[in-house]
């Protein structure tokens, strides 16, 4: 069994091993997506394949969409070169449930994988084509909170950013510089509306993305590198939006135990790779079953009906309340307490800590006794039910290969630790 278009023609073998397969005409989906792209995602990592790509597959399976996703990576091109394209953009999602059962799904909703490489005329030319398409409704992001920063840890402007701000958009080297150059292509093609949707796990993520793009638009406008209309398109016309979102789904790096399980199914070519950027990536992703994505409903060019795939659309104030609920009371304090104490007590799996009565008592007190009385109730999610799921389903899941060391490390480097 091979994870590529040819190997998946043998559907009987895959079904016999318990894999859920795409239930749509993938060739027709690819053709339609290439012709009329609707959804471009930047950031080809594990969370994307486990969450956004799976949501797109649900829509396709149910006949609620004719197009899939185009994914592009702007940081680590080897992910595309060595993992996506050799597998014809297929991947395997292994959902690890707290009950001990697993779900194995072949994800085929990714129509095309691209590299946001401004030094390659072919690769960046294709990105320009996508951004010029009137049909494009949204560009979503999972590039980590650091991806939006224009300065280093000391507050000094990054060299690539400094170069791009001063030299313009002919061959930008920085991530947001390349993005802004592509946005200018869309402006020149017809100033078509678009939603730029950060789905990274950081507070006010839309504001961070907006601020980063604004720095380039303002600088390039002042220097005459772009027409003044670009600034109007982004800041006054309402044609470009920067919705806020709250995302929550634990997707650890590919686990050796999951790899061994898939190898027993006689799937070829499952070996993970470590890229030159130290990215650990495999043809499969493993994740928990729980997932939340709350999005400010501001899409000037329309959007797919992703509420049918479990996404929650609301107003900005509610998104902010959900974020505060999660970060301040219902998840992060519990998770961080387990992470730090787990390191001190010698635990190597978060789930093992839930066998310690003292630790369970501690996080229940943090959540129910200290948290709930002061929680910001967003109404769209019930805080007590959220904590119930954290304590009874998510954290005790023995099949989730998540470690207190990973979380504690992220806690020390991020204001809000990422959960992927």
C-alpha cells in the first residue's frame, strides 16, 4: 500500500485495513480548485493537516463544496518538496481517542502544494496566479506567533524585514514581505476583496497579522514602491478583512508508536524526516479528537460554509471572550501547572500525571474553584463543559504522545503556549 494517487486506486486494501477514504471525485476537485481557488492556506505543518484540511474533506465528502485547499509553505520548502509532493498531497490523519479507539483517515482535500519562494519564478509565479483569482475568498495562516513578528527578541528589526522595507517588493525575503507583494498582485488584478485569517494560537491574532502587513504597505507606499490605492484597499475600503480567531487542538509531532501501527498495515514510505530547518514531519499526523475553532465572521468576498464542518462563526467580541476563557481560566492554567510540575516530578507524558491524585486535585481546584467564579463566559462555549472535557477527556488521553517537557518549554518562550 502506497500513499499516493496510484497506490490509493487499490481502495479495497485500504478499506480492509480500516481507513476512511475521500468520498468525492478528487480529480474533479483538483481541476476546479486550480481553476477557481477559494481557500489558500499558508503554513503546511501538522495542525493544518489535522484540522483545516480535515474540515475541507468533510465538506467535500458531504457535497457541500466542490473545491479543496491549496497549501503553501513560506518557511520550510522541504515540507512541500519531500513530503507533500511525493505523496501527491495525500496524508493520513490518525485520531487518538481517549476511549482507546482510533480513527484512520486518508486526507485528500489538498489540491495543490506550493512554495512561497520569491527566488523561483515558477513557484512564486504560481502564487501570484492564485492571489489574482477573483474567486479567492480567504487566505488562512498557521505560521506560529513568531511568523508575524518583524523584530527579534531584543526588539531589533530583522535583517530580511529591514531589507524588504527599504528595497521594495521585487524579490522580498521576509515572510510578510512576500505576502504583501502577493497582496499587491491582487490589488493590481482588480482590487478583489479577501479575508486574511490567522488561525494561530495567540491572542488577537488578526490584529497581529494586520499590524505586520500594515508596516509593509505603509513603508512601500511612502517610498513609492506601490500605488496609494493599496493602502486604501486594506485600511479604508473594507475590501480586506483580518478576522480574529481562537483555535484549540493538540497535535503533537508524529509519534513512533503511531508510525509502527501504520507500518503493520503495510503502508510504504512512512519514514519521517527532519528538514534542514529542524522541522519534524511525516506522511501522517496524530491528534486528539477534541477541536475548537471560533472565527470572527468578516469575509468580504464570501466564505465556505465551514460551520457545517464544526467551525464556529461569531463576532469579534465573542472571539475575544473565548480566548480569555481558554487562556485565563479553563485550559492554559491547568495545562501549564501539569507541565511544570510534571517536569519536576519526572513525568514524561501528560496523561500519566492524571494518575496522580494530588495533581488531579490541583488542576480541578485551579479550574473549578479558582477559574469558574471569575471566568469570562462567551456563551458560544460553556466554560464548565470546556473544563470537563479538558479534565475528563483531553488531558487523561493515554494515546496522546504529549509531554510536560514540550509544554513547559513553550510556556517559557511564549506568552501563550502553542498547542501544536
